[in-house]
C-alpha cells in the first residue's frame, strides 16, 4: 500500500528491496493515475505517454467505455474457467476476431492470458496440424519470455542471457533490412541455408514473423518478402504465423497488420492492446488448423477471462464508434512528419519508419550507419522523461526510439510530445 508521502525515490528504494532484480524498469517513476494519453506520478507531476504500456493502450488510459464494460462484468461474474463453465462474451469475441482476420477461409479462435502464451499455443497448434517439430523465426524478432518463446526470440541481451538451454528445433533466418544491408534475397537465402544445414523443410511446422518488429526496432516486413516466404511455405507444407502481439488491435492502421500483406497468414497471435489494458491474448486462424489439437489440448485456468473478454469487446466498440483505424493512419502520418522535421535538425537520426501509428527513429553516431548511437538514445529517453515525456527505446543495438502513443491522443498533445522530444535532442547537443 502506498503511504501518503511516498515519493518516487522512496518507492524506488522499497522496490529495490522487495522486487527481483531481473524485473527491469525504464523510468524511476511511480504512476498515481492515468487518463487517455497522460499520466501523473505520485508527486503530482504530469507526463505525456508515448509508450502506451508497450503498445497496450491504443484506446488510452481508462477509456470510459472499457471501464464501464469491466465494471458491469465484475457485477455478473469474474471467473469460472471457460473449460468448466462457458460464457457468451468468449464466444462473441471469437466471432468478432474471426470476422476481422484476413483470409478467404473459415476461421476459429482461442483465448489465453499473455502474448507469450499465445505464441506458445500457436506453435503447439502448428505442430499438431503438421505433425512436424521445427519452427523458423527471424533475427531481431521478439516473441516472449517463456522458454519456448525465448528460443524463438532473435535477441540475446537482456532476454535470453543466462536462461538457456532453450527448446530444440527452433532456428533463425535473417529478417530483411535494407538499412542494414540485408536484402529480401539475402533473407530468403538464409531460410534455404537453414534447410540445407539445420533441418529439412519437410520437418518444419511453421515460420513465425512479426509484420513490424517490436523490440527489434520497428522494422517493417516488406510485402514482397512475405509473398515469397508464403510461396516457399506452401511448397513444403509449412504454416505461416503472424505474431501480432504488438502490431494488432489497430496500431498499424488496420486491426491486424497482416491485413496489409498480399497473402493471408495461417495463424495470427494477438494480445497487448486488444483489451485496453486488461490481460487477454488470442490465436486466430484457419479453422482446420485451429481444430488440430484434440479436446483438452488447449486452454488454461485464466485463459480468455470474462473480464478480458468484456474489455476486448468494449475496445472493438470504441474502434467502431471513434473510427480509430482511420485515426491510426492519420496519427501515423502526423508522427512521421514531426519526426522527419526533427531529423532535419539532428544528423544522428538516420531513419524514420513504421506502419500506421507504429513509428520509430533510429540513431547513429555522426549519422554513420556503422555506429549505432545507443548512449545517445538512452540519454534522449531520459532527458525527455525529465521534461515530461515518456518514451521507450528498442532495437538490437538499443539505438531506436519508438512511439506508441494511444490512438485516442489529441493532435495538440501529440504535437506537444514531439516538441519535448525535439527539445530533448537540442538540450543534449
């Protein structure tokens, strides 16, 4: 329980004494309340939130529609375990997501609790359907913190350090990245190399890829690459899994980013912002694939909780009522334009990129692409926080600043945040 006069410093001291060291914290700040795209700390200071709980708050902090739906659900029932006593909101949410997912085929859904749990279950489903063990992920990808999802994650520090060995039959191909000299041909060749050196394609169950890499630095998977990867997958009977834990729920301008692909994935994982801050995740995909595991093979005690389902249905309503998919696209254009203006004055900013409102900048020392500016990135994020703007860094080299501001943020607030970021760069020059 927070005591009346606890400051951020006092609470940080309590935290260090009580909480495991491995639980990181981007900013030494304790929040007291949040509203839409703003938060206030325990000392009463206001911050603009460009982090959104790591892409969880697309509908903002405490959206009244979401809070009202959760309160109504609390008055009815909070838990039965869907596998014991079912409830209609789970079914309705499945119907809604099945209709939203891309692909001209019948679909079914499964709900869980966390993004990592969704990825784990997508792998289980793919293995059950194909009766194959192998999974190929991509460098720079992030898929979760469980042992299986760490095996799939393509970044060692800090996620994998000291936790191995990881489950076998997981492999990493190159993610195409023109800025860093990895062409689409290079990436596809690396898949073929895995087939030659590590596992024959007839034993691979699935490719798993993020439409836009989250922790990896907001690199967008090129449509040409996805189309050619799907062709390769179909040649060998391999499934394609789109990991949309971070890109889903409208962040990229469509409900699923894979709606913008030229081909449909077989399975999609989703979580984070689908319930506006309440824990729920899901796997959506081809009905024949989803039905591969037998009864009892899927589920979990808290999987698809009534609270999470009610919140997710409210989020879908908010998206319709407030036209948030259109807002996501407009917001992305506004953010990209503002960040490009900053780039004209800051030579260290060599790239502004993203999809919809999932936008980032990448920093290099002196603008030299061979010298990722991780220290400058850390300093800018810290300076922005001192000035009242919450940002997050990411990227394999820690030199990317990402923006995940709620889609409900007003233009004036977004512009204020961009000005704080520009001022933070100026203060460090």
